[in-house]
C-alpha cells in the first residue's frame, strides 16, 4: 500500500535537517512554473524518493482519469449525481463541453454576454437608479456567493473603474446596517445571490435591503438583480427576467465566482478585465491537464499538502499572502478547502483510513509577523506555511517599500527552515548575560527551524494572475480529494446546523417552549430571553 511506503519513508527522513538539501540544484528540481507563476517547494523535507512515492499515489488513485472525467462533464459528484463543471465557465475558446448529451457552452457564453451587457450599462450610466447613475452595488449572499466576489473585488482594487462594491453575508443585522448606511438607496443596485432564492440568511438580508430602499424608491424591484435559477421566486420579488442570471447545478457555490456570482466583480473592473480573469483560470486548467505530474502546479501543491497532513501529521496549514490585495484569500480558501475536503467517509461510504483535509487559516503580509508567527516559529506544533508574493506592486512610487515586503516574505521562509541554534542564541546575548542567566536567556532565543514552507511567486497581481491562483487552489482541492477517495463537491456537513436553527427560531422567539431541548440549549435560550432576545 502506497500510504505505508510513504509513512515508512517519512520515518527514515523525519529527523533530517532539510536545510542541508537546499542548494541551487534542488531549488530548480523542486520548483515548477505555469506561465509566469513559480511554485517553489524546496523548503520542505520532500526528496526525490518521497516525490516519486507521492506521484505514485496519484497513479494508484487514478487521478488523471478522474481529472479527465471532470473536464468531460461526467457526474463525479456522485452523492448528488452531478457533473462538476466550473471549468466550463472559463472555457472561452476550449471547444464544446457536453453534459447528458448537450453542449453547455452556448448557454455559458450567452450568460456571460448578458452579464457583460448589463455590467456595461451600469458602468456607462445607461442603467440608472431612481436618483441617477448607479454609484454603489450591494452583493447579498453567503458562503461562495459572498467569499468569492468579496475576495476578488478586494484583490483587483487597482483595476476598479466602476461603482463601489459592498458585500453582505451575515444574518447579524449589524452587517447589513453598516453597509446600507454608507449607500444612497436611489443610486444603489442590490444583487441577491442565491441559486434557489430560499437561503434564509440571504433572503432575510434581501428583504431588509428591499425595505430600506422602499422608504425612498418607488419601484424597488427595478434596482435589484438576482443570481438565481428560481425564476418564479425572483419574479415574485419584482426582479425583471433581464436582470436574473442563472447557473446550472454543476456549478457549486464555492466554485461559482467564474459565472454570474462574479457579476459584482465584472461591474467593478469591467468585462474586458473580467475576461482576463477567466483566461487566467483557463490557462491553469490547460496546464493542469497537460503538464507531467512533476511539473504540474496543482498536483505538486496537493502532494505537498498530502505529505504534510496525511504523512507528517501536521493538522493545519497557514496561507500567508505577502500581498495585501489578497487579504481575503485565506478566508476564501478556508471554505474552498475545508468545505470540500472536510469529510470523514470515502466515496463508497466507508470511513477514511487517513485524516481528511487540514485546518486552513492565515492573514496577509507582515501583520501576521506581529501576531501568530511567534507560534509558527517557536510553538510546539509544526505548521506548514504557504507564502504568496508578487515581484511588483501597483504603487510605483513606493517600490522601495514593496522591496521591503518581499524581503520580509523571503526572510520568513528562510527563518522557518534555518532556525537558530543554541550556540547562535548564546552569541546573540553574550554581551548582556553570563553564567546560568546566559543559558536561560539563550534558550528563549532558540528557533528549532526545520519547519516547511512553499512559496508561490508571480510578477504582479492582475486579473489574469488572480484567475491562475484561484484555479490552482481549486485543482489542488480536486487532487487531494481524489487521492483520499472522497467527494470534494458535496457539503452535507452544513445541513444539520441549518435544520436545527430553523427549528430553534420559534423557541428563541418564545413561541415554543424549551421542553424538547437539551438542558444546555434550554438554559442558554432562557438566559438570552431574559436579556432581550425575545
């Protein structure tokens, strides 16, 4: 069994200082490129033998065939009987994509062109609100309907030349109240993003926005758009069919930014830049399908993740973009990775024999250095790190400051690998202390090092590059899920809490008693009711 071989290999090399491996030759052999994007994984304990075993794991799991089945429109989401074809949304010139005997690409292109027409009308002032040209767009969604566009709009801020974009997801009224407070209802367009138009958090916020707008706007429906397939429900809400953009069930929420869910991004940066974003994703698709495994960025990123999580036992991974524009990327990847691969059973319904996906977290740039890097460098648990960095920023007159940012990024990965020995720590404080106090103070300054990291580097964060990055991580999720034998495209784990919340609402409102609830929940309801929740 390949897992056994990998665990045996890890046991042999676990205590090795991989710093000793990192020479110029290794830096070349343990990196790969897709276009102008470089993936460096030299600062890990993976060696040639380990990589060969990991690649054999791909072959054992028949990942290539599963990849081809996904792109071919086969129903690889087996628990729901659906194809997984977010890649079709960025297939601008890749030919037909057939699902159940029908080429879906004409519909994809038609929706894209409708989006482009509407976005252009908004941006050029042909579509207006009651008070004139649209100045603000409020996207109301949750999960992938919020995290994706919110992340991308932030990431591509230097390319904004359209209306201001705001995002509301939380059912907490403080969220929508703070957003609407900054907008003029007569010049605001509200986008309601819900495939079924029934998502309770989204529809609650949508009705709140409708009531807010209705205080001064005669026809609120005229300033709403919907990203939904529920035409009857959007019509009941007063939204004209021309402002409803649907997407098929083969597009999962956390993979939906490439289509109608990206409408707010298109309004912010324009259709041309949005197409460049799609082409970045398409370029990564083509690379993923064509490159040999040892040069394949999504496969290598996945194999490094498998090595660290399933083989080394490192239960978390930190995503650390040294690019403030990507400040929302860690939150986006939390959903993409943990909702996809946070499973406990394999495709056949049996329990997994190895751990599933890791906990994904992170923060941008140097902020983390003054927060949680202490734990990463000197804590008792090893936390693999993934750095992202651009060669150039967008502030040309502050290039020297960007150089400092890059230096910090590279220094952190070097420090994680090298560490600091006790002798080096003694030398650092020898002028201040001696004797037992020197030993004590030196111990506090020791860094064990030998802590792995990878780095994704690119020339500059533009729409094409952002498309590459997102598609890279999407395919990484696919590869890891395929190797584990799980379905990365359902999310039954979100259902139970939602069902219980619906049942609990009348209890919280005081319309039903707590007699059927456990003692802890009943006590909490009682406390909150005594303090004003109902």
